[in-house]
C-alpha cells in the first residue's frame, strides 16, 4: 500500500514539476498587458489572443517559423541520407579501422561548439554560406551524424541477418541489400533518428546565432533569444512566441514518446 | 565463379567505403578540420579590427596569457561549479524519475511524454521562461513566495549566488528527463528474477535497491554522467539568455567567455586558445569516463 502511495506521489511531483513552469508561459500568453504588468501579477488569463497576433505579425514569428522548418527539415533529410549508408556499413560490412571510426564519431558528438565555431565561421565565410540557411544546415548535419549513425547502427545490428544473407547469395550487392531489405525493416530506427535530429536542429542556438545575423533568416531560438522591446521586455509576445515554438515539439514528443525512449536506450546503454 | 568469389571482398570493401565516405567527408570538413584550424589559429595573434597587427605566429603566447587571465580563471571555476552541481542534481532527479516511470501503471506513456517535455523545449525558450519566473516584479517565484507583499519581492537574478543557483535550476529542470531516459534503459536490462530471489531471501525494498539496482545500474549511471557532464561543460544558451555572464562574473562560463573573446571582441587567436582549452578538458574527461565504462561501448559495437 505504502508503495502505491509513494508511486502516486512520485508521478504527481515529477509530472507537476515538468509541466507547471511552462504552463506559466502558456497562461501569460493569454493574458492582457495590464494583467502581466499588475503587481502582484494576476494568476489567470482573460483569454486574450492579442499577443499571438502581435508576435506573429509585429515580431517576425512567421519568418522564424518558416526558417526553422526549412533548416530542421533539410538537416534531418541530409543527415539521414549520410547516416543510413554509413551506419549500415559500420553495422554489417567489414571495414578496416571500424573501431577507430566509431571512436572518432563518439568524440565528435562531444565537441564543444566553441572549439569549432570560429573555423566554421571562417569556412562558411569563404564558401559564401554566412547569412544563408544552408550555412547552418551543414554544421548541423555534421554534428548530428554521430548520434544518428550510432542509433541506426544499433538498430541495423538487431535485425536478423538471414534475409540480408539470402539477398546477397541471390546476387544483391551491399547497396542493393541496404535499399531493398534492410531499409524497409529498419523504419522504426530511422524514424527515431529522424525525430532526434529534428529536435536538435529545431532547438539549436549557438551556430544559428553566429551564422544567421539577418532577422529574415534567423531561426526560432535566435528570434526568441533576441526578443527585446525598445524599453520594456514584451513578455506577453515572448510567451506567445515560445508557445508557438514549442507546440510542434510537444506534439512530436506526445506522439513519438515510444520511439524516443527506445531510440535513446538503443543508441546509448544497450550498445 | 572463382573469379567472382575472389572479387567479392574487394567489391565489398569498395562498397563499404563508398557508404562511409560521404558521412566521413562531412564530419571531417565541419568537425575535425575546424578543431585543427582552431589549434592553428590559437598559435597566432589575430585581432579583427586591428589589421595592422597582421597575423603573426606567436607560439604558446596565447596559452600563457590564458593561464594568467583572471576572467578565464573565474570562468573555469564557474564552469566547474556548474558542471558539478547540475550533473549531480540531474543524476539524482533522473534516478528518481526513472524509478517512477519504470513501474507499471495506467497512463505510463502519457506520464513519460509529460516528463520528456522539458527536454524537448528549446533551451532558449526554457531560459526565457526561467528568467521570467524569477523576474523581480512579474515573476511567478515572487508571487508564489510573497503573494501580495510586494515589498518583499526579490530581484533574484541580481544576486550573484542566487543567479548561479537559478541557472543550475533551469538546467536541472531542462535535462533531468534525459538522464532519466538513459537510467530507465539501464533499469530495463535488470532481470526481474533477481528481485524475486532477493525478496525470497527476505531483503527489504531499500536493500534490494542498494544491492541489486544500484550496482547493476552503474554502467547506465556512468553513461548518463558522461553525457550530462559534456553537455554541462558546453552550457551557453542558458547563460546567454538569462544572465549574459553576470551579475559580475557569477555565471561567466567558459563557452560564453570564448564566445565573447572570439565574436564580440574579435580576438581570434586568444579566443581560439580558450576554445582549444575547453576542447582539451572535455576530451580528457571523456577519456576518463570511457575508461570507467570499460570501453564496453566500443567493444559491443564490434561485430
């Protein structure tokens, strides 16, 4: 009995602490300016949608959304295109120096952004990628590849090898086997990797701040970080923009919780 | 047929390399080459805005200056403090959350999703959120603690130690669920019969936790520790949005200091030395951890 009470308390506390702070932003986004500036502030909103309107139209939220979608979408697609064959080769084929390659990938996933930021800036400067959305996509792809490859490789490895062997005996080359046999079987793994890349690219701030300096190209995190009024902080608009920036992710997490959990466990602990 | 067989290993390794090469190319161009370039730049004196200095090779000068730099020393202390406080708290919270969501109950999927939400929220949004909660006038923290007694309201982020604590709190809130997931994965690997056997032998709940769960959870805990330490070392968004390193230098972390020297002040050589120093510390840490995890991660990867 006491165990069940303990569990109930545990559930309530962890869910409450996870959700309540963000709920304060949600409430704020529906308040009126007067309710926000009242001291002490009021608890409950009056159902005002004005902040959403002004965030969308006066604060470029539309542009930020669009930029984030383009950047996160292209990062996800490109990273998968690069990661899938690499993960397959590392999981199934013989490559001299495989251990070294995996160790290098593990190291790359731990790089502090600072250590590569300056040179990436210079590199993009010479390639003409500063202030272009593709300029952040390329570093994002490089930085999400390690995680994607680790997750995909562990999924590929768990697939029964018999089907692939049969295909190989029938004369299918490694690329053919990958596309005709392994890929269709590994859809859940690919889905997991895609979600994690998407969340990373949607939320990344450091490189976006450095590379996209014009408001027309900035992504949501940069827009939200640099959200300043001329004299006072526009908390209402900021709260509305934050809710808009976060809702797609909450939807992804609610829908894909199962895959995220299995992906993180497969990519990490199970090895 | 024999000819075909003789060609196969060659063709296989050709295919294998053609599969790995594109990913390798991207990684080398946008991750490995930049690190080497940083190292090279850190041996020069380059200041944007002072082109008359040229870009002379100065060898270890930047590193020697870094050792004597009081702001860098402060940033190192703040970073280490942040890493220590936030990772320990995150592991503790993560363990509790993992134990809760490991149990079987109705609506477990929903609870897991709810707990994952802070992890999915953009760090920048979480930072603004906590800045707002601890706002001196409109903040939820003041409202909750003091209600109508407006005169008691605290300007939280203007006190050095409070500001540091709040940045830690925001990080713990944001990432405990990630630690929880890694620990949960470890919990799921522990076979149930171990607990049954212990129960038969009369072990209480605490003893089962102490003697079965904790020891068998060690690899997962270490892995969570590894990931969280690396991330805490790289903290940037929180500081950029919440405090800009202040008040004073209370939340000045290394990544923010590096960002300022490189991109705000344009001291390319010196800023690169800061970045390389951060890189070397993270590298050293990860090597220590990988030793501790027993390189089992890499071993299992080998088919």
